[in-house]
């Protein structure tokens, strides 16, 4: 088997710059920066509790699990956006071992890759590419989930539902941008394998099997992909 070709710092920086032009969720900085910490450090109570409090204020909820869901949803969607985007545009699978992050004063997540690098992977096998991307993203999500569930009663299935939806939404943005469907095949492979499998309904529309609890924020409405749309609980919340 041919050894993987490293993309190196320069090409990886260019890939990050290119994908960042798509929008904020695709933007990840390159290089170390004061105030950013490793994901495992961010997920310790000292950092995570402060971030959750900021998120709770922003979304208008006093429920810890609602803030946890909102923070994790953004964390996951941003990671899927930049990793799927870099492969889609430059055929680079990012190396996220040096990923660092911080929460802005409003709880929004910011990412940087302290030592930019990756692997060039332009082959036609979507499942292999999906496996490579998942190997970079899933460990960080698992670390975050562990940190959140240590102090919050938030369901693991809800968190993986958020992660699956985040990957689907990132893919939708990429394919709508240029019509290239190859990233869709990669996303399908991602969503067919554990721990992402089984959290979205099959079919032509995006519909979750779990609710992200957005209807319990100050917005008081469900998302377009919510399984609770029209439910008694959602209607009652909207009327408060």
C-alpha cells in the first residue's frame, strides 16, 4: 500500500484559507494563538462551564441541557464544515491532532489548528475518505460529549443526532455551492457508520430522530428538521 502523502503546512494553510471563504462555520485559523486550548482542556469543567453559561445567556435558556445541546451542535457543525470542505475543495483530509479552541464571550466556538497539516486523499472511494475524516473528528466529539454529560443531563443520542445533522448541513452547503456531489457520497458513508448511523431518517428530506431542544430556547420554535414539529410539547412552548 502506498504511504499517505502529507499535505504539509503551506498547502494546508491554503486549503483552510480557501474553505474559510465559504462562511463563518467553515473558518478555522492556522497557527497557535493565545487564549486557545486543546479540546480535552476546553472540555474540563473550568472552561466548559463558563462557555455553557455564555451560551445559556445568548439563547435565553436556564436549562443546562439546552445550552449543552446548542454548544455541541455548533462545535460539531463547524468541525464537519471545515473537514468536509477542505476535502471537497482541495482533497486534503485535515490532521486535527493539534486542534485548539476557545469560546467567545457569547459562547460561540472558535477553532485553530496549531500545526497545520493533513493528508492528500483524492481517491474515488467515499467510504475510505469518510473513515479518514471521521478518525479526525469523532475523537474530539467524543471528548466533548464526555465533558458535557459529566455535568449535564443531556442524552448521548441527542448529541450524536446534532453531530449527524451538522454533517448533513455542511454537505448541503458545499453541494449547493458548486453542484459537485462527491462530498455527498462521503457524507452518506459517514452517516452510515457508527456512531453517526441511525440518527437521521432515510429519504429525500433532512429529518432527525431526536430533537436538539431549540424549541426550548427564547426562539420558541422547532427547527425545520425537527421530529417534534407540530407536537403538543412544541406548541405549548411556543405559546408561553
